[in-house]
């Protein structure tokens, strides 16, 4: 439960206690007023009875003595004044009781209104909590989508760097072949008749078999400084063969290529060609045959 909910529960409890106290106070007051009214009424009845007795006695006394008439009349007047006083007091007590009853009814109406308002606040809180949960679900879905696009972007970046490096390697190979052709032309060893410029494949050293795309592995060993040799944990069981070129990367960093020179079923060894002068191959670096569906 939130702080706001606890505050509402505390206010509701406090209002209930106050309302109960008011009800007890009103009930006690009404009971006291009723007892006082009955007491006053009893006194009035007693006074009236006394008055009647006094009047009868007065009448008798009038018959006996005319001299006691003034005194008896004064006593009657006094008793009538007390009766009037008691009646007025009873009327005031009745008005006060009516006022207290009206106040109690007003308090009950106020309590009902506050209960309705509390119910409305609870309903609004339920709606807000539902909207919050829906928003959290949307945020999680958007985060998953962002992560998916980030992965695609990283793979695309690595593939672009790989292609760029391969283009550079092909350019260097073309330059090397051009230099070799010029050397052969200079020495007269180039065969011109019927030649296409392509070197034939050797039976002893056949061309490498294309590696399947998407084969991943890790670097498990690195040679001494200056050898550029490295060992990976994938081999011929994964479709690799000598001459295959693996892309070396770490996270989103493209480090270079590893050309395989020796392949076993579960491991392979190759020579590392860095993409930059500062790039070095290290243990736990990632390798992959290709990011696309094209074998190499």
C-alpha cells in the first residue's frame, strides 16, 4: 500500500472515531435531557398536586379563616411561576435536542460523502496502476526491439568492416599479381600464347573448400610475439579447411582476419592479419566464417 493509501485509511479511521464519539455524546446528552425532562415533569406534577392540595387546604382555610387568603394566594402564584419556569426549561431542552439531532444527521451526510469520495479515489488509483503496468509493458517491448536493432546494427557494422578489409586484401593481391606479372614479363617467363592470366590449381596443393557461413568460435591460444599465429576451438567438424579465412572481432570491434594453415577436427591454427597496426589478436576473441550467407 502506498503512503497516499495509508493516509486515506488513517483519515477514514479518524473520522469514524470522531463520528462514534459524536454519536455517544449526542446519545448521552439526549438521555440526560430526557431524564431531566422527566424529573422536571415529575416536579411539575408534584407541584401541581401540591398546588391542588394547597388550594383545597386554602379553600378549607377560607372557610375557616379569611385572614389566610393573602398568604395562600402568594404561595399559589409562586408555585405557578415555578411550573412556568420548569416548562420553559423543558422547551429549551427540547430545542437543544433537536439541534443536536440535526448536527448528527449532518455528520452522517458528511461521512457518506467522504466514503463516496474515497471510493472514487480508489477507482482512480486502480486505473492509474493499470495504465502504469501497460506503459511498463510497452517500454519492455520497445527495449527488446531496440536491442534487436542494436544487434542487427553491430552485425552489419562488423560485416561492413569485414568487407572493407577483404576489399583491401583483394586490392593488395591484385597489386602483388600485377608486380609478379611485370617481373615475369621482364624475365621472359610469362607464357603469352593461350594464357588467361590465371594460375592453374595444383593437384598437390588444391584450392581450399569454402567454409559454411555463420560458423562461430573463440580464440583459445595465441603464438609468441611476431609469429601472428593463433588457435581457435573450431575445426574440420565445423566444415573448415586450410586456406579458409575467419573474421576476428571483439564486441563491435573488427580486429582483422585469421587465415587457417592447419585444421584438426576440433581445432585449427592460422595466421592473423590485423585490420589496423594497433589491432592484436587475444584469447577469448570471437571468430566467424562470415556474417552473410556467402561461403568463403
